[in-house]
């Protein structure tokens, strides 16, 4: 057979290519197999290494678990040993903590002793001549609390800011249930939100003009039951003498028993029911009734503690039937708080109205209210300080430290308050012997008091002041840390009639007040 040369060449080339490909395939397959085997071996070694590491970790975990169990056992044995030692009659040291006071407690937890205190150093500057500028120690208190067997408390608190040391709180308490706690002794009766809030946490230096409606009997001797019947609610029911701080019961002018005061307060906070952690919606009210043997309440003073502007003569004749009540509300959201209260004190009875000489019935009211707005400029939340129907300690986000980035908390506030005692006429220019006692509002003064109703006197006699006043208070508070604060207030008070103090007449009082406070 004959082939063309070119065809022969192509045939030979094709055969050669096929042979080459056939020869190459085994080498390629062999190379790929070698790579796979190497990879498999590498993975097997990695797995073995990880298994070894895991085994080592398991051993370490086992050792650590055993060590932890041993430490926990030693700790429990140590607690038991300390409890037995402290509970024995041999006598042993107690443990001390320094938070919200100085507290000592034994290992059993059955006994603890706590000390708290506060000092408020004030300065007050007044315009005009009605009141002198002065430095004062507003409060200097030491509080001692003894707790025993978890549910019992003994509290003693004294105040040394006055000329003589006074007993403030002195009571025993049984806290068997959160819904019903029992207190017996001398304590603060809860009349409204402003009064119930301790002065260490007050919004301004002093409470509003509404405080004057019951300032004579803040601390009472008696018994009280209080508690939280359900979340977001509080109540307090007290039966007391009604005769004020440090006083036992007394007989009235008719030598009859005056009976006991009854005080009730209740509050709710619907925001807690709704789960609004950033909000307070406080609503509350209080009621007090009793017999007052000594007549009208003590003199009413301005918010700046300057002039005693309302000091009418006492009732005479029979004892006074006294009824007081008030309502309160707060709306707080984040760093903003709006708060207000309205209080009424009603006096009823039968008076012998010398010098007129006729018996008169009377039914007279003293009314007062306030409204305020507060703003925590540095962003703290009022809801964080609200508990059991009261506002407490503000905790700054960052405490003031001169060498660090911390400036404490800044709070600004504005308050308006109004006092209305217009049911009680003001007699000026009367001698002490001829001041008319209060009748039914229709009696006419005689003698040296004739024609002097609602007039101002410039000479002699007894000046009873003004029966109406209103006040604007602007406040700034720097809370350096939870236990130190500096406050400044400007207070402008306006009276319905001129006030006569040592021959000086004025119908207003302007004051700047300042306070430095430390408590623990």
C-alpha cells in the first residue's frame, strides 16, 4: 500500500502524540495520589495534636474544678467557724462596713450597730432691715441604730444645732412583714411628700410655705403601722399625742383630756405597675385629726427663715378641734421632675372672746400650696432615687474629683408657694392685754384695738404680722458625691400687709441662702 509522504508524517505525529499522552497519564495520577496522601497524613497529625491538647485541657479543667470545690469548702467552714466563734460567749471582733454610715455586725447576722450623721452649715443674707444676715448650723445630728434578730430595730437620734441638745427620733420597730411594720416611740409622722422626705435630700434649702400648716408637730410620740401593701403603693397610720416634739399629752384649758391625733397617708406610683423604669407618677394624700390644747400653731416663718409673718393670738376657752389634710403629686421623667402639694388646716371650737366677753364659735382655715420644677442638668434620673413613696439620695454619674474627669451632679429648680391665713384677722397696734381672741369672724375689737383691723402700726403694741404671703424660690444644687452637696437659693417673699419688726416696716423679704452639707 502506498502512502503519500505528507500523510505518513501526519500519521507518525499522531501516533507519537498518543503514545506520549498514554505515557503521561500514570505520572499525573501518581502525583495527585501522592498529594492526597500527604494531605490526609497532615490532617491526621493535626487531629491527633488537637486531641492531645483537648485531653490536656480536660485535665486542667478537672484540676481547677477540684480546686474550686476545695476553696468553697474552706470558705464555708471558715464562715461556720467564725459564726460559732462570734456567737460564743468568749467575745471576738466584729466586722465593720463603711457604706451609708458606719456599721458593725457579728458573724451570726443577728446583731448590727449603725451610726449615721449629718451637718448642715448655712449662711443667710437679707435685704432691708427685717432680718439680720447670719451664719448658722441648721442641723447637726447623730443617729444610732441597733438591729437585732433581723426584724427588730432600736433608733436614737439627737440634734445639737440648737442651744440645747434635742431628741429627734427615739423608737423601737418590728419589721415582721413588708406590708405591716410597727413603730413605737417618738418619730416623724408622715404629712405629705415634702415633709416625709428627709431634709438631707430636700429639693431646696428649706421646705415651702405649705410646711407652716403643721410645722409645730413634725415629730410625735405614739405608735404607727406602715408598709407597702403591694408594689407601687405605701401607707402609714399613726396614733400620737399631737403635742409636738418631746412632749407628752397635756390637759386642755377646760381640764379635759384632749384625745389623740390620728394621721393617715397613702401613695401610689402607677408608673411602677406599667414597668416604666425611667418614670415616676406619684399620687398621694394625707389626713390628720386631733384636739389642740394650746391654740393655733406656732408662728409661720418665711422659706428663708427670716420673718415670722403669721403669729395670731391663741384660742381661748375650750380646746380646739383641729383637722388637717393634703394632696400631693409628682411627674418625673428622666432628669426632669414636676411636683406639687395643697394643704389645709381647719380649726373649730368655742371661744370666750375677751374683751368682748361673749362666747363665739369659730370655723377657720389656713391653706397653703406649692408647685415646683426640678432639672438634673447632668442627666441623672429622679426615678433612681424614688422608693416607698419618697425621694432619696441622688447618685451622680461621676463624683467630683479635681484631678479626674468627674464633676458631680448639677440640679436647678424653681418653686412658687402660697400661704393663706386670711380667715384669721390681723390686729395691729393692740396691747397684749386687749388682743381679741378669735370668734366667728364678726367680733369687733374694743379699747386700744378699736378701728385697727388690717391696719399697720408704727409705735408700741403687739404686731401680729400678715395673714397672707407668697414666695418664689430659685435654687441651684451641686452634688459633689452622694454624701456632699453645696446649695444656693434666692427667695423673694411678698406679704399682703406690711411687717413691723423693731420699728422697720416692709411688705417683702429678699434673701440669698447657702448651705454646705456632709452626711454619712
